C-alpha cells in the first residue's frame, strides 16, 4: 500500500508542485490549505508524513507542530518543515519544536524525494 503524505500549505502553486513530485514517486497525497484543516485531516487519515509549511496565515507551522506533538496519537507522525524565509537559527528552532527535518523553498525537486524517503524510514526515537 502506498504511503500517505499530507501537505499543509496555503499557496496553491506549492501544493501543485508537491502533488506532482509526490505522486510521481508513488505516494498518496492529501492536501490542506490551512493549519486547522491540516490537523483535522491528520486525525482523520493518519498520514505517514506531513509536509508542513511554516508561513501560513492564522495558524503557522510552528503552531501546528505544537498541536501535533502535544497529541498522544498525532505525535507519532513524521513532519518535515518547509519554509521560505530561512534565517540563522531557524533549523535549530524547527528541530527543537519537534520537526523531523527542515527544508527551504524553492525545494530541490531531485533531492526532496530522497529526504522524504529518508524521514519515512527513520526509526522513531
Ligand atoms: Mg505559506
């Protein structure tokens, strides 16, 4: 069975790009336009991995990861942070917040699937 990936991203173009890359690599893709919907979808579908945009209105990626990591069930889901504005210390901040990995946009369409695969096969610590 194909692994399920949930993209939480407010920008449509970025969602389209993720959909293209991930479906090409054989994953089932779910999509949410905002953090609240994303959390609801995570609960309903229990994806193997979430690709979480940091810059979103109302509920940003850091608020979403906090909710996920504080939830007994959702905390098990792997989450990759995807961000446009990388600043010094952001990576550390993201890993501290509970993200499994951190990538900056524009994403590299060649190396990104490798990272996804890597995170999916990481053993939970
Ligand atoms: Mg955004």
